[in-house]
C-alpha cells in the first residue's frame, strides 16, 4: 500500500511511504531525480506530487520559478518492491518572457528518444 503522508506550505512537498503489514513498519520511498549539477540522484521529496491509486503511479511537477518555464516533471510507478521511473522531463534554462502562448513543454530525458 503506497500512501503520501507528509506535506507542507506551497509549493507542496510530499514524501511517500509503503506500509509493511507483516513488520508493522512504514518504508520511505525514494525517487530518481536529475540536475545538471548532480546528474542522476535520488530524493525522498517530490514537489506538487499526485498519487493515482488505480494505476499505482506518482507524478510530480517542480517549477524552477513561478512562470513554470523551467524545472522538472516525472512519473514513477509501483513495481512491487518500490517505485520505478517511467518518464522524466527536464528544462534547466529559465528565461522566457511572459507569453500566454509560450511552449512550456520540457524535453524528455528519460527514457531517451531513439
């Protein structure tokens, strides 16, 4: 059973735990994360996360700034033993002028396009 249990002020940071009923313990989940500075790492915190219990997926969208022209977005799915990265989008460059018609699509970096 995957449950989100910790949140705080805007932006909303979430942590997810899996309840092990046999051991009566909650196991914190870690999510693959990326930045140009650190490369691929893991984090217990997701920003603006959403849990879909039917598909057993967690999605997250973290804006680098209020305009939302940079940041990260990802989708992870429960794999029976933990969460597995399915898709990851990353736009490191903030710098668009405000334009309501601007393309705010982030490049997909996982899985890589062939």
